[in-house]
C-alpha cells in the first residue's frame, strides 16, 4: 500500500490537508504526518486532532517546535520527538510513496 507523508510547517492549511488526507485514505493510501514549526499549533485545534485520531493517522510532532511555540499540552496518542523523526519519515518512504509539504 503506498504511503502519503505530510510535512506540516504551518497551521493555516488544515482544510486543504483534511481534503487531501480524505482522498488519500479513500484511495487506499496510508498516511504519515509530521508537524513542525507553526504546524504544531494544530495540536491545539480539537477538531483537527479528533480528525487525525479518527483516521488512525500516524502523527509525529517536533517537541522543540512545541516548546518555542508555547504548546504545553500533549496529545497522548501522538509521538513527540525531534526533527530526526522527520528525516526518518522521508528516508523510509519507498519509491511509490510521496511527500506533501505545507
């Protein structure tokens, strides 16, 4: 099954991200998601968090970005780590997988 990885660096595109994720899930793709920079602000958006959880999307969050953006609350189901997870996500993709940056 192909994978679509989302690297999210801003919180202002959540509606577009949701539409693309819906299409990917509908076509049988698995999804990986890494939030960094201002993208970590989406972890405070209850609607967006519930959406990700309802679709069983694998989510990694840059801990450093949370700290510099004042995000104190953590979503237990998400993996809070370093930029290494971002690099690992991209490195582990196969030739048929794709990455989308926001």
